[in-house]
C-alpha cells in the first residue's frame, strides 16, 4: 500500500451522521466536473484548491475515532466535490482502512469513467451513495452541466459487482417532484437489486452564501423547495414499488 500518495482535500468532519450508516469520519475531496445548480459546496469545485494530504495523514486522523465509528456501526465516507476524480488516492486510502477494519463509503455523482482504477476502488468500497440527479438526460444536463450516460453506466457496474448502494434523490419542486417522475424513478430503480434504499433529500437554500462569495450567480429559489405533502407522495410512490426511503 502506498501511504504517501496525496489528494487535494477540502475539509474533514469527525462525526458526520448523514453520509452513510452510523457515525462517520467524512473526507471532502477537492475538484468536481459538475456544476449542480443546488450545490452546497461550490468551493470544492477547483481541483487545485484545498490542502494536499497523504493517505498516512488521513488514516492517522481517522484512527483517533475508530472506537466511536465501530460502536455506532459507522466508518469513513469520502465525498466532495466529486471524489472519483482522485481514484488512485481513494484506492490506497480505502485499502489501508479495510486493512484496519474500517467500513468505507463513497458519496458520488457517478460521473466517472469506467476504468481499471474504478474497479480497484470498488474492490475496497463497502457502500456507494449515488446522487442520481435526474433520469432525463436533458434535465440532468440543465441541472448539472453534464449528461447522465456515465451515471447510468456506473449504476450498472455497481449492480454487476453487487455493491451495496444507496440512491440520493434531491427533490426539487418543479423539476423532479411530480408523481409521474417519481413513478418512472421507482420503476427504474426497482431493476437494481443492489440498491438498498433511496434517501429523499428536500432541496434547501443552504450554500447560497458560498455562491455569492465566489461571485457566482445562483439560479434556484425558494420556489424549488418541495412541500412536505410532495415528499410524502414521492415516498408513498416508491413504497408502492417496494423501495425503502429515508429522510422524507
Ligand atoms: S456533484 Fe456535488 S460537488 Fe459537484 S457540483 Fe454537484 S453537488 Fe456540487
């Protein structure tokens, strides 16, 4: 294992409770090829930003919290940004963490090339949190700046490899909160028996300050915040297809 390989790291959180099971050490990597309109962390977009840290540095930090991670059924989640921009690093980090008995998860947009480095990363990944931004390619491009072909290929690969997967569905009023969309979403997801649950994440305006600090124009508004009734309706539709949801 190469403990000296480095990544650009935006930040670290020692007690995350929303990025996978249990209490988690969450590592935010720098760099993202997407430009999601609802992004909370536009300050992660620049791959040259953040701090350069090695696998050794991060594992040393993580191991201080091993007891509480294990007690709570938690582990480490690597997010971003888009963490799969730095696959070689994640492979080395997760290899070392697995060796030390730590549960590993990646939170990703799924927008990544399928290559040997990805196979290696997935061989040491216990859980993938896949942010499926929109099923329609045009709507996906409008929301994120990129199409969704790679995302679908990635989900197929997770299915082939039987990797435990949670899907994250950011619900935006007027964009992906209709009953018709939820039905299509449920029918699509149902085909993937590696998907254990769907997390329904209502859009909120957190992160807008960062956009203005970076001189970026924020295009969504309060009107995109979904109602409780809509969230319940979506959860009910997914339940009808036997899909468990969290967060609604
Ligand atoms: S993939 Fe994540 S980090 Fe990248 S723009 Fe979208 S929300 Fe932001």
